[in-house]
C-alpha cells in the first residue's frame, strides 16, 4: 500500500515556487466560498418551504427555457423564456440575473 506522503506532489512540495495570490484572487476565492454557503442555505429554505408541486413547476420552467438541453440556461434562452412567460425584461436585467445566479 502506498502512503499519501509517497505521492510525487508531496515529495516535491518544497521545490514548488512560493507565489503570493493577488488580492483579487483571494477576494474571488472568498466570494466563491461564501456563495457556495449561500446557495446551500437558499436550497434548504426552498426545500423546506415549497411544496412538491411548486418545485416541479420550477423544474419544468427551467427545462422549458433550456432549449439546447445542456442543463444550463444562457442569455438568449433566459431572455426568450421570460418573454414567453409574459415578462418583458431589459437585456441589462437579464444579464444581471445570469451574473447573480452564476455566483451560486
């Protein structure tokens, strides 16, 4: 059996350069970590407060908007889907929605 300290990455760890992360990278990593926690809590709230039918409706709405069936909704799909549902949303607002969700 191979011990974890025998792995080449760990054996060569002292040879790796010591590179400082920029403040931007640190801030983004921290933001990602917090958004992941936020997403988990949001999903918990959703599962605790929505009925099975409401969750099914949301899933169906997503699947109808996901025209290319890739499991993600792009700008055009979201814009078209919202208009199809009767919501006239400005392009800047559609973009803001996508950016907000992409952090989760």
